[in-house]
């Protein structure tokens, strides 16, 4: 299987390329280079994290809004004070890249994804605000997109670093000397920390908005 650093960079900058489709190639490249830490991080991002404690900080404690289901008006903001908003209006996004991306694709820009609160948390919060209405947390599309851009940006920064060391052109293997030359680049935390700090300035695209038929029937092609 070909593992071209240049091709990986190109795909990461193409807004028509979904991250879920790019990541298997990135994992293959990491394995070919014996970048075990990078491959492990990529797999974890692709498959998701079992617990919030395992997830990197860019996935944890993401802001949201608590909403209540009104019989007359549908979902409306819940009457929470600032302390309750700070305590309950945040969520860890531990799902794999595919689920995060599909959630983002289904949302229109400016919209979000509503997630049910677990029964224990909902009961506790209902008692605090004296409500019997169903409660949920709404996470904005922008929040999902930023997480995905951080992951995409980290892979892009890694690919850039590899290219700067001369690992360019079409390849189906890398020599021992080439692998030794880039051994020090096997530091995924270095790339995702930089991507977190520079998300807005990196050239990687936002998750595109799916068309009407795609939202209705799912992915095509």
C-alpha cells in the first residue's frame, strides 16, 4: 500500500475529504515509519475513547447548553443559574472520529446536536430547578468541528514535519535510515498541543455541511 506524505497533506487540506477516510492512510504511514505512539493515538482517535480520563484535553469538558422540552414550544433553554450552567452545561466528546464527523455533517451551520442527559444527572438537575420536563444538553456544530479540526491539524503538522525531513514522493516502503531520521517525530502530543493552540490559523478545512439528500439518506458514493 502506498503511503505518500505529500498525498496525505493534500487530502488533509481538501474539504471534500472526510477525516474518517483519511485516517487509515495516516495509520498505515505511522506503522511503516515505526511511529508507534503516533499510530496508537491515531487509532484511539479513530475508534474513540472508553473513558473521558483517556481522552486528550481537546475532547474534554466541551461547552454546551442545557435545554428543557416544553409541550408548547419544543426544546427551549432550561432556567439554570450560572453555577448550574457551569456544572452541568459541559460534556466530554469521547466518540470515534466517524461518529463525531457524521454528527457534524448532519448539523447545519449555526445549529447543534442534542444529547440526552443520563437519568441520574437529569433527576438531580430536575430537583434543583424544580422541573419535571425532560432535559438534555445541546452541543454546537462549531464545537464538534473544532475538535475534528484539532485532530486534522495535528496530523497535518506531523505530515509537514515528515516532509521537511525529505520523506516526499510516492512510497511503498521506507528505509532504515529514513525511519531513523524521523524517529524523533513520533510525538503525537507535540502535534495536538500545537494544533490546539493554532487551530484558527492552520489551513485545514472545517467539516463541510452535508447537502439535503445526504442528511436525509446518509453518505452516498
